[in-house]
């Protein structure tokens, strides 16, 4: 599996996990229902989820992560 595929899967799994948690929490603790519940969970998850990217460097292809809760960019 290439690093680009790994980065894509990391993006997918991190977004899905945060989306499910936020959707459950919004369903329990807010008055949202219908279309607004998944739409709000989607927007919040898009903002909160970490971003992974595969970049070709001199040492080969590396995966980097940027997240709003961690300062800077981390090599993954």
C-alpha cells in the first residue's frame, strides 16, 4: 500500500470517527433533528479532523499530519 493510499485512509477514518461521535453527541444534547443533525456534524467534523498528506521528499515519500490541536506539522 502506498503512502498516498495510507494518507487517504487516515483522513477517512479520522473524519468518520469524529463524525460519528459528534453526531451522537448532537443527537443527545441538542435540539437538532432531520437534515440539520448530519449537516452540523459534517461541518464540525470537517473542521476538527486532522489532515494527512503524502509528500515526496529527498528521503522518499512521507506522511505529514496537520491538526488544529497540535502546533506545527508532524511527520507520521
